[in-house]
C-alpha cells in the first residue's frame, strides 16, 4: 500500500471523484488542496481509499504562537 499526496490523487482523479472516493465533499477536497494540508491517500487492495493527515504535535494555533 502506497501513500499518495492528496494533491497528486486529485490531479489523477479530479476533485469530485476524489471527494466521492474518500467520503467527503468536493469543497472539502478543494480547501485541503488549497491550504496545502499534508494529507496522504492510501489505495487498498479491495479498491477502497483512505486518507490521513500529518500534523505537528502538539498543535499550536496561530494566535497562541503570536
């Protein structure tokens, strides 16, 4: 199972199809790609897809960091 960056997955499948395959809206896909979130998609042997996001820990909001 290979992890594919979301932007690459969307370039291959399109936003609408990527959203359908991941169970989210096209708008959610657009926003995630636009914000350059570190999301990786995994294609499973049964033909399904899942996604996970890499985030720093602990997460610090911009207002807390200022």
